[in-house]
C-alpha cells in the first residue's frame, strides 16, 4: 500500500466518523437526539409559563414570543466565549470518542460479561443458568432496572473520584471550566454493563431482553427525554416533592456546576440522586439559589481553545510534578 493509499484511507475514515457524529440528532442512543432536544425545549417553555413570565426581567419585549425567546435563548449566555468553545470542541471530541472510547468500552463490556458469566457458572456449577427457565417479563423488568442502577452507581463512584483525586481532577475540571452552561466514563460504565449482563446470563443461561424504547434502555430513554439538556442550561427545573430525591432533575446538576462554597462537590449522581443522599453529597434547595458557574479559582479563562482543553491538564500535571 502506497503512502497516497494510506492517506486516502485515513481521510475516508475521518469523513465516516464525521458523518456518524453529524447523524447524532437522528440517533436515539445519543443525547442530542432531536426529540430529546425538543422535550427539553418544551420543559423550558413550561418553566417560563409557570415562573419566567412573572419575572420583570422577562416582561421586556415587543411580544409574548420575544419574551419567551429571550428567556429560553438569552444573549449573554449564547454570546459568551465559553459557549463557543463548547461548540468548536464538540465535533472533534466526539470523533475522538468514537475512535477510542467506543471501541475500548465494547471490548471491556464483552470481556467482563463473558468472564462474569463463566465465573458464576463455574462457581454455581450451572453453566446453563441457575433457574434453567426462559426469562419472562419479570426478569426483563429486573434486568432493565439493574442494568441502569449498576451503571449509574459506578458513574457516581467514578464522578466522586474525579473530584477527590487531584490527578483525575486536572482532567475533569475542563468540564467545570464553563462559566455559562448550555446544551451542547467509558471504562467504568462498560464494566457495569458487562457485569450485570454476566450475572443475568448466569441466572438464565442468557441475558433477558431489555425493555427498550427506540432501541435503548427504557429508563435511560425516559431520563434523556425528561429535560436532560436543561441540566447544562440556565433554566432552573426541580422535580416536586420526593421525586427530586429519586430521579435526577436539571436543578440537581446545575448545583453541581456552581462554585459557590456550599455547592462545591455536591450532587455527583447522574440519574438517581439517592446515591448523593446515601453518601452525604446531596444538596438541592426548594427555591433557586444564586449559581456561579466555573471552577472557582479564576483559571476558567485558560480553557478557551480546543488545544488548551486537551493539553492544559497535562501541562498542569507536569508543572505539579516538577514542583
């Protein structure tokens, strides 16, 4: 193969990955799937109708539509440099994620699932499954719930360590460097997916079918469709009553991104805030508090280019090792 052929193959691969990222709005497994964005918009409109329309700041407009637009798409946020860094960063980062994270996660999921199944099968002396029956609806419901709960718990643990371990924080704080929030853990989550699949395969001989909506776990679909994109926005939406403790809401995650002292290192959970409640990291007031987004140490301005987002964490680690 000549150098020209290799270069042509590389360009073809890059173009294919670009097209894959560009198709995200049509893919239910991606969080920027069009209907997820639409439901988030509906939730934002609902917040405006309930509370925003009574705010004097949002009464200034020539029409109801102008006031609504000002509430949902405020110019100070969409014109902020931090927002445009996210836009420029998105496509290249997703292409890298496809090349590295996705293939890595698939490899881990398959390996862990197979190892768990063989290990439990040998330990229980039941390679064909403990129950030796075809899994029914109850097993499908249990697998659907366990699959998400295990993944979400491991995501909580990994997220906690990303804040607690200095080396991991150097990379994770890139995500926290945004001074405004807009709508724009492969290995750990893959281990959870593989483990739960292996356990249920050891019980029944093969994993029960997941209860799915458009090809993804039903609970994950509902989470993404319940205003997911407002988590990284200015729109405060808190679920009423006990539901706020059971299912993640946008306000829960917005508190996590605030660098006010009482908000730092709070709300590490993603789907189920019960992990925060159990481990003492839960903080969710009933009424909106002042939120100050960013890292909180004045270094947010360092993360304003694509290269700095990738290279600055390594530079910080090198500097700390030298000193």
